[in-house]
């Protein structure tokens, strides 16, 4: 029986672990900003819906057929909202992909101490990212319309019931608010990109090292890479996407819109409504969850794309092992993707732990999957570096 050649995980490299830790903090900041933008757009749309409800309250009291007018107004408002939210999701997809891809190529070059690592990001790749099917299935824009249609029907049902029982417009509007997606304040949202070997980091406290690295990219294009830096090739579309990602990373998001109940000037004392404004207020609904999972998918795809483009075809599967780890993630933990593939083939492409086919070789496997990958190859030393990663030193040069 042939002895399989040992493969080394890049996680054995302190430099790789340090780099990924800082990179993931930058990615998290982009993800949080996108979620806050999406909630702000939803806040504005729901405020306009309440204004429509307020304007039609007295008519609804005497003529329930006027619900058709309210329905039309909500449909028009949500149609506009679809465009805003879809753009936010696409920007998040592309921005997280391009940062994950470029940074993975860079650290591969640094660990291997070679300038032969390169990366080519072009319109074709970015269009593939944009057009990818939603992780939940189907086209992203269609799922978004479906989610908003559910909210619309719930609002109409609540408004119809409330119009028959409410004595005042204030009571009517308070009732309608209960049909809106729930809000929650997350002063310190849990990190999405959190492999088991990484420590939790405070929200928004981004190290200046990542800032400097992002700035240095422009210099690298013009001056050429040094002996241990990757060579990046971006076409015009990718240049624009990079600039937009960089802007999203550097900017602190400031909400533009007030909460809906303030738009119609009705006080809400019920703590379950959480009538609050400002940074950190999220609308908890399907689109929020989709955004998170699409973000993770883009990051993992970017990592794999950069590694494969430079001849690395195998990866170590990393699961966050705790009391809520799914069985399908747990058995993969620590295995090479090639080993996982062999086991799935042996079981005729079926994962008995998850009830899924054998194509799931890159995380996320499911909604809220926290698994990640690290490149694995036989070309790095048996004893990788044990010192601290010189990320900041590289930035200073």
C-alpha cells in the first residue's frame, strides 16, 4: 500500500494565523457595515409604510376595500427597497470576495517566501460572484422579493385587523408596528469568521496594519512585488470593485433614517419594540441571515480561488467545535478536503450525518456554518516558522 505524502497545513505557520486573524477583522467590518446599511434602508421603507397607514386610517375605518390602496402603496415602496437591498448584497459579495482573494494570495507568497504567487481578478470572475445562486436556493433578487412579500402580507393583515378595533390613529399605528421585523440592538455582534484557533476581538477596533496593507496595494501595482509578495493583476472592473471595498472598509456607517414610529410621531414604550436609533440597530429577518451566509460563502470562495490559482488544490477543514457544532461539520474537522472527498465517494456521495450529497467540499455547508479552510501542501517546510508574524514589519517597508 502506497504511503501518502504528508501535507502541511498553512495553519502550522504563525505568520498565516496572524495574517488571517487581521484579515478577518477587516472583512467583519465590511460585513457589519453592509448589515447596518441594509437595516437603514429597511428603516426608511417601513417609515414610509407607516406614513401611508396613517394617511389611510380614517378611510380604512369606513371602507375596508381601501386596503387595496394601502396594498399598492406598500408594493411600490418595497419595489424600490428591493433595488437598494440587492445592491448592498452584491457589493458585499464582491467586496468580501476581492479582499479574501487578494489577501490569501499575499499570505501564500509570504509563507512560501516567493514572488511567483500571482492573482488575476477580472470582470468574468466578479460577474460569476454576482450571478451565483443564493445559498438558500434560487436567485437572490427573487428570494428578496419573496421575503418582502411576506412582510407586506403580514402588515396588511395587521392593518386590516387594527382598523376595526383601534379608536385612534395612534393605536392603529402602534398595532401595525408589531407586523414589522423585530429590531435588536447588538452592541457587540458575534463574529462570523471565527475559526477555533482565533480569539474574539472587540467590535470595530481594527488594527492599523490592515489599513496600511490595503493602502500599500496601489504601490505594489506600480512598483512591482518584492521577493515575498504576490503580484496582483486587476482589470478595470476589479479596480472599481477594489476601490469600493476599500471605501466600505475605511468608512464608519452613520444611519440616515429615523425609526418608523418617530416618522409618524407616536411614542412606543413597549421594550419588545425597542424604539431606538443609531449604530448597532438591526432588523432581524430573512435577508439579514442571507447576507451573513452570502458573505461567508464569498470569503471562502475567495480563499479557495486564490489558492487554486497558485497550484494549491488541497485544504484542511476547520470546524468551530462546541455544543452547537453540527455533526456534518464535526466529522470533517481536521481532515483534508481530499480525504473528505474519498470518504464521501466511499459512501456513494452521501453524507449520512447531514443528508447532503457529496459536492459539499467547501464551507459553508449550511446556514450559520462557521467552518473554514486552510491551504495544505507538501511544499512548505516540515517545521514552519514559530515566531510572530511580521505583518506589521512588512507594512512598514
